C-alpha cells in the first residue's frame, strides 16, 4: 500500500495534501503576474469572460432533446462533482445562456445584460446554480483557470508612526502584526493597480478576442486606502520611481484564490435580509470606525464587504428566488451599465461580475405590476436589461428516468458516448435496453422501524413508468404534433422519430408544440410517491420470494395517479386530466414487460445478429454485378444459404417460391425492397460518413431489427405447444410449463431482474397471455406468404 492510500491518520493527511497541491500558485510580484497574463490572457479575463472560459473548457457532446440533436456543454453535466448536480435537459436554454456570456465577454452590445433563469419549481434551476459554482471552483484550481487578486502590507512605509490618515494600521479593524498581509476583501483585479492608460496597454498587448481582459476596473476602496497611504509616503520621500515603490514586492503581491461562494461568487438567498445596501455590498461597522479613528471620515477598512456584489466581484453574482428580492432588481439596473456601486457618499467600488437572477414564474407578475402604464412603467428599463432563459420540465423519458434515479437513490453518473479527439461525444439517447435508465432496476437500502436496514427493489421498467407518465402529463394534448398520440409524441421527443411500418415520422415532419414542458407532474412529486412506496410493503406474498418488497411499474403508476387528488400542487381539472393519461402509459409498460418475458422464453430461438449479417452480405453480393468491385463480399453469394435463411429462419417463403435455389419474383422483391432498401434508408438517416455494411449496427436498423427480435406469441406456441399459461403461477411438476418457467426466470435474472421481480413480471405477462392463447396460431405468420401481410401478433410483416 502506497503512502498516499494508507487508511490511517497520516495517510488521510497525505491525501489532503494531494487534494490541495496544485490548487494555488505561490504569491508573485506584479511583474510576474503581467507576464502570466501576456502568456495566458484568461488569467485576467472579465467576469463574463472567465465564466465563459470555464464553461468552454470542458468541451461539448451531442444530446437529443425534443427530438433534435444538439451540442451540449459538458460543464452543465457537473463533471467537477461526478454529475451530482448535473442539469438534465434544457440544453437550448443553457446554450442561450452561454451565448449571453459570449456576447458580454466580447462587448457585442450585451455587456449590460442581466441573465434571467426562469421556470417552474423542480426544473433544475437550483442544480444550475450548484453546477455553476462547482464548475467555477474546479476551473480555478487548474493552471488555465487560475484567478488572482492582490494582498497589501504597508509595513516600513510609515504605518504606526501616528502621521497621517490610516496610520493606526492597515487592517480590518483589529490591528495587525508587522509584516502581516491583507487581501483585498472583494477580489480586486491585479491590473486595477495600474493607471488606466497602462491597463489598456496591457489589454492591447494580450490581444485575446475570445476572453478579453478586464481593463476598465479600478482599485476597490480597501486597496485604495493602502495604495494612497503608500503613494503619500513615498511621494513625500521624493521617490521618482513612485509606482515601483508602491508595488514593491514588500508591499504588494499577487496571489491566486479558489473561486467559491464569498470569493468571486456571490449568492443572495431568499432568506437573506437587511437593507438593500447591506444585501448588495455590505455595511459599516461602528466599533471599527471608532477603533480606526480616521479623523471623521469613513475609513473603507471598517466596511464589512459581505454583500452579494462584494462577494461576487471578479466572477459572478447570483440572486436566488429573485421575486423575494424584487426591491433590489431596480437597484441592480445601473450595475451592469456603470460597473460601479456605492458604499457611501464619495466612496464607490468598481465591479466586474456577471449578474444572474433565478426565479419561479411569479417574478413575471412582479415585473408586470405597472405594465398598464406603458412607457411610464418604472420597471421597463429593467425588463429590457433582463435576458430570459426558460427552464421547462423534461419531455424526454430517458432524461426524466435519469433524473428520477438521482432524486431517489443519488445516482449521479452522466450518460455519455465515447469521446473522440475533438471532445465531442456520441448522442446519449440510443435505444439499447441495457443503456436505458428507465428499464434498469434500482436497489435502495431502507431503514425499517426496528432499526434494521433492508434492501428494497424497484423493478425493471418501474422508473421508466414513472418517467413516461411524468412526460405525458407535460404534453399539450390539444396541440400534439401531426396525428401522433401522447405515447408517440413522447417517443418522438426521445428518439427523434416514430416508426409506422415502412415509414418514419421525424421531428422535421411535424410542428412541435410550443407549450410542452411548462406544466405537468414535477419530478419531486414522482420522487415522493416512490419514497412512500419504499417505506411500506405491498399486500402480496410468496412462499419463498420477498415479493412484498418489490415495487412494480403498476405500483408506481397507481401511486402517482391515486395521489393527484390530494396533492395541493394540482387543481381538480389537472388531477382529472393527468389521471386520464395513466392507461396509455400502463399499456406501453405492459408491452415492454411482455417483450422481456417473451424474449426470455425464446432466448435460444432468437436469430443472432451475426446470422442476419451473413445473410445481408449474401444479398448485397447477389444484387451486385461484381461484388468484389465494391468490397461487398470476397466470394460469390451462396444461393442455398439465402434460401435456407428465408425459408427456415424467417419462415417467410416455401419451396414454391424458388426454382431450385434461384429466387422467384416475390423473393427478389423481398431482397431488394425490404433488405437493401431498409439498409439504404438507414444509411441516409445516418449520412455524413462513408457508408459500409461492416459499420452498420444491424440491430439499430428497424427492418433488420424486426427479424433479429422477431419473438411473438405465435413463436412461443409453436416452440412450446404444451405450455399452459394458466398454470404459470404454480406449474405442475415435470411439465413443459415448469421447465420453461424456470429457464425464463433464470434468463430474466441474467438481464437485471431479481427472482422476486422476475416472478411478479412473468406472472403479470402470462395472465394477459392466457386470455389470448386459445386464439393464437402456432405457425409463423410469415408462412402465409408475402401477400398475406400478417406479421407478429397480426401486426404486419416482420420486415416492416
């Protein structure tokens, strides 16, 4: 075991050393700092520029939201905190926020903007704030993101002699030892020490268009006190190198700081009180004024500097629950205009901060109080300054499932694709069941009334049921796109398309409703409903399995719908409307469970992707005059292999459709129209790179996926003619039903179920199946021939 990983006191201290190592630079001279700025201008970027640099430092990835593929800044996945406070969804609003930062940083007319993050409760606004702070803190610990301020020591320049104002001490009111350094209480910019003309020269020399440096800010009042005293002292001494004397390494040093709340980030909470000036910049401390005895004037050393703007100077200022601080908004109006705020008459402070206000929709009403007054509206100028970005409830089932898992069990992993050299990642909304957070089970440790801890299982698809139900309540049923229903619209938002036989409805084909996501069930309501289920046991039992400790999708949907009437956040009309959306969701989830069980029953019968791939290669070679010319196959096609696949594996044709091994017209049409055309459509939808069959994920092509996954009840009855769905709950010994059930339960457990949840799910599915069983034809639907048009469950050709 290495010294750094020892699990004792010394080892943990060493680990703490590692955590802090590299987070700070040693104090440096002003000259060294300027050299650093010329080498890395981000070190002196403005507040907006610094926040922009932090956001862009993590790169982007691709996501799918509202059916569209967007570039998303990884910063908002909270990578600095392992995704604990990732902002899920709302990528368009986040990208617009970054656009505001970019405009403010480069001064393109938006540098006076106050960013406004608006939206209903539980839409991720608080996560946005936490993620912002986490990311800025982490960025400031890197070499590229170091943030700097100044420290002063006036020892040796006349302090303590009793001559002149401020001679008592440079301190925060409690005196100070000789040689003690005092940091600017508002993170003043080191370049502010220079005269204005020199600051501008440094900015011109740095010449960074992406993150321009802050050259238009002066010293804060505390630092000005030190500077003026040093200047007065050395001027009286006749020093010709006056600036060099003032900024000598014995008096001034530049030091780095880790950006955090109170140091570069100011946060005003809803419960914070005090006068407007106290909340904005701080207050005077009478005892310190008397102690400093500055001959009747107010010495800035006696100011608290604990207001939100003082704390946020240098980086960002956040006003939470802004409607609770509506009286401050008008006072904030001139801050981005003048970049200055007053401490008192004659004492002001230059500011460099990105202003961000966060609110629920009630701020809109507060801002519109005087709207009827038109141009005389006293808040009109403020409203022009606010750049509003609306957070909405998620309309992507996959994202909502991830959010629910985080809310219920603290699952923080951010789903992501593989990262390439450019930093971009693959879209994170694939349809693979193993990557679906809604389909995956969840285990939660629950403390019982006797103090013991027991594991409770949230069964597969239960999280997905809650997520889908939440999503469909957020859709505007009166304005669904095209002729889609609620479930299809949710699928469109998640995957970007809805399949209908050979056709696909995509986001490009419909007008998306503008109001979706503004209303509906918040994630907190679903979280609390699941929490209540976790604290109780279900009224069911099994002689061997703890089925009472399993939360099923039906349990979740019933709890969500049944609690609507008593939930104070919903009106009676909303409760009735949301309750009516339960059944479509329940039907969809039952179909997912049915797929799981039938796939498990027929696992040994499923056509492998490799077998389909081999068949596809033969079909392309058969259709190609010279298959080696385009690299489709190294050898001539095998007509017998294709015939066997089509007649035996697919059950699609019989001997009469061939002349020996030569395909008849129906077979030729099938190969060209279904197989080749299906792959061509896939290539078109995924165009951009050179197309090769070798690169195709056949399971992602709907026309081929239908064959790979073509398991239905007809297959089950054909394969297991003696199976009795009515006896599934307690099958007689030594029967086919007993054997099939045992194998099915084992396979379900291999795919994420526990024996208890597998028992409950398979029972529920077979209870549905027993009603259909007598009417099911045990022959494959395709045996009827291509003109019949029947497919699995009578639902169309399996290649459709």
